[in-house]
């Protein structure tokens, strides 16, 4: 049945699913509030675009290496992937990944509480409770529902970002032109272009906390070419909302009311019609749930594999429910730290740590897949260049 299901999927569908899944998880933990774009690019003003360029290039390369490594070795859950990359030191990834995932859930909880409070007038903790309830429900529906939920949410939010960004940029075009004409980077006066490029490359390290939730979708890919296309799509889609938000932020650079705000998008949209704020709240709420679901699902898959190895069977439903609720509850409790501190410190430390234990081994072991000599046997046959 699995082969039949794969056969029914078009090539476009197969290469889009990993990219959409990655984007769905990434966009909630990163772009939804606008705060992360400030910390990793926006604060550098007119030079900040370089971070986005570095993200796109490095993101596409690393996505290909992840997808192709997983596809070739059938590594569709992250414990198998980390064992392949770092062997007996695989526990190091867990030691970083699980606390980092909880930190991201804290950002999501804090963002949801703040956004629903400001857009729909709901009490902060009611907003937090909503993301906990919906996230738990989606997790328990299984992989198929999760992929559909994330895919739809990503498409809707991308459309929303185009609308929100154009709304801000077109009404403040003169301010945007002024920032770039003056080369303004007054919030980071001592920084150079190389600093921004490095920051963008480091920022991509955050993706290593997202890839575990996308590995299950790699099962759809059939060839190295499809893995490469999926990688390029992942890197490209990753920076579309980044650049949209970045240019919108530049229309306010370097105003403290936006650049010091926990949720900069809410400040940028505050002068628009009420319905715009409500639409923003609904779309962002959707993607925050998508991110939470992706993170929790990857942790459950990891624990499932542990249980299979130890007891010969995966986690039971009560255990899955308990783990999901505990993870969401911990994230909710940590949300009191606040978005700004969680992102500025926690995300940077986590990104660097994941680059060390996952990114460097991935490049060292997967670089050979970039060479033509490592093309799939099946691809060579299809091209007529292999043995018959």
C-alpha cells in the first residue's frame, strides 16, 4: 500500500511536501512575530539583507544533505539520523534538541498569548491554553492530518505575509527608500557585511531543530534529483517570509517602538483596520500550532524508537498524551521569560550547539552526495548511462 500511495503522488507533490513541512514548522517558531528577523538580520538595517541571502544558500545546501542522507539510508526519524551521523554520541543531539524544542514551545506559547490578547482581546493564559489544546489534538490525529494541517497553514500564512508586508511597505515606501539610500545600520554601527553573512549562516543552524519533524516526509522522495529540488525549495521558501518581514521592518528602522517590541508585527499593523489584525491573529495562531505539532511529533517519534528497541513496541496512547501535555505545559510555564530573551539568547546558543553536533557531521558525511559520481544507480539507468 505504501508503494501505491507513493506512486499516486506527482513529482511536484513529492518535492514540495518536505519544503512545506519545514516551512510550516519554521515559520511559527521564527517569522510569526517578526522578533526573530530583528535579532538575526533586521537590527543591521540596510545590511540585513545579507543574512537572508546567506540563509537561502546555506539552507538549500543543508536541506539537500539532510534529505539525501535520509533518503539513501531510509532514516525517517531523527534518532536513526543522528546515529548515522555521530554514532555513539547521538545522545548529545537529544541533550540539546529536547530543551531547545521546549524553549521554542515557550516562545510559541508567549507569542500566542500576546497575539490573541492584542488581536481578539482574549486573556493571555487563555491564548496559551488554546495553543496547548489545538496542538495536542492535531498531534493525536497522526502524520497524515499533521502534513495536511501544516501544508494548508503554510500556504495561507505565506499569502497573508505578502498581504501584510505590502500593506506596510506601500504605505511607508519613502521611509524604506531612505533607510537604504542612507545605508542606515545605526542599531549596529560597528558591524560589517561579513558579520551579517556569518549571522545568517549561524541562524540556519536553527533548522536542525526543525529537520527531525520533516524526516518522515522524505519517504516521498525517489531520487537525488528530487532531494536536490526539495532542498532548493526549502531554502527558497524559508527566506520568502523573512525578506517580506525584513523590508516591512526597514520602513520603521530604527524606531524603538517596533525594534524593542516582543511582537513587532502587531506594532506595524496597529494603524490598519481591525479586521487586518484579526486575520493576522488567526493565521499566526494556525502556524504557531503547526510549529508546536511538528516539534512534539519529532520528540514522540524519537521516544517511539527508544521503546521499540527496549520493549519491542512503541509508546502507548496514554504515554503519548502525557508526553505531549507535559511538553506543552513546560513550554507554557517558560513563556513567562518572554519572547525577546528566549530568542536573543536561547535561539543563538541552541543554533550554535546544533551546528556542532549535527551540522558539521552532516557536511562531513554528506558532502560526497554533491558529486556526480554518487548519482543513484536507478537515475543512471533512467538516463541510459548505466549498465543494463
